[in-house]
């Protein structure tokens, strides 16, 4: 059976390893506009790790960016996340739908984070 041409793949790229080169290469494919942000975060993580004598900032960096990439590499997940973000950014905080949108954002983020933690 062949896939229809108008269907999006469930994953744009394979899940990358949690190394800086693999994360950077994956981000370049799924969200190249965020490479400068990635680099700035990496620099801050290394600076903090050096200042505090701890690898924890580097680990936080890896988990954060692996999670961001997990969302972007899965079109359906990215669409859910973007729709929830759009709603959260346009609705008034007093509107009950704003809380629903924020909950949806967190649910997507947690799903992605769980996938990279378990994977």
C-alpha cells in the first residue's frame, strides 16, 4: 500500500541523540530560524556549568532542546502546540479558554519531554 502524497509523515526526521552536534543538526532541519537561540542557550549553559562546577546546566540545555526538536519533528504535535500557543497569545487571561490553551501547551510539552526522556 502506498502513502497518499498529501499526507504528512508522522516524523520529519528521526529523533536525534542528545549531543550538541546531533541536536544542532536536527534543529537546522526542523526549525533553522531558532539556531541563534540554540547557540545562545548553549553558551549560557556552558558558562553556568563552569561557574558552578556542575553539569546540570548542560543537561537542562540538552533536555530543553531535545524537547523543542521533538515537537518540531512531529508535524501533528507541532500543529497542536502552535494552535494552543496561538490561542494562549490571543485570548484574554480572564477567558476560561485561555487556561485550556495553556493546559494544552503544557500537555504537548510534557508529551514531547516524556518521549525524549524515555527514548
